[in-house]
């Protein structure tokens, strides 16, 4: 049963990836080139919602430190994968900033 659940989760992830690849992006890149420093990632007062009336994150402050082991440990469905997808710009956040080395993610190419 555990193996079947793992296979089903992987198939769902594959379907999501295929849908993403085949759909036009609504996320606009910025025009600045990323200037590497340390790879410090910060979420500052971030607001994100899949549905307008039900926010997933409100005033989220989160920091991933360079050269450290960072872990996201929460219950299932609490947004761990969404945080990674926000960093990868698979989703666009509504308010405030994600910073990488103090550079606003939305302003980067």
C-alpha cells in the first residue's frame, strides 16, 4: 500500500510538471542579472494565496542561511512544496518580497 501511494504521488508530480511545461507562463521576469554573493534566501512579510479569500501565507518571514543545513518541517499540506515553488518562480507571490542575497527575486531574470 505504501509503494502504491508513493507511485501515485510521483505520477501527480509528473502531471503537474507536464502541465507547467505546456502552459504559458504568467510570471514576468525582471531585468536585473543576479549577482551571486552567498545564496542567502529570505521571505520578508510574504503574502501568498491560491484563492483570494484563503491565504496560505500571511506575513511569512523565513530565512535560509548560506552554508547551513536548512529544513522545512511541517504537517502535510502546510506549504513546504509551495515555498520551494515560490523560490523557483513557478508561482508568483502577491505582496512583499523574496530576497536572494538582498536582491528582490521579482526583479531578477
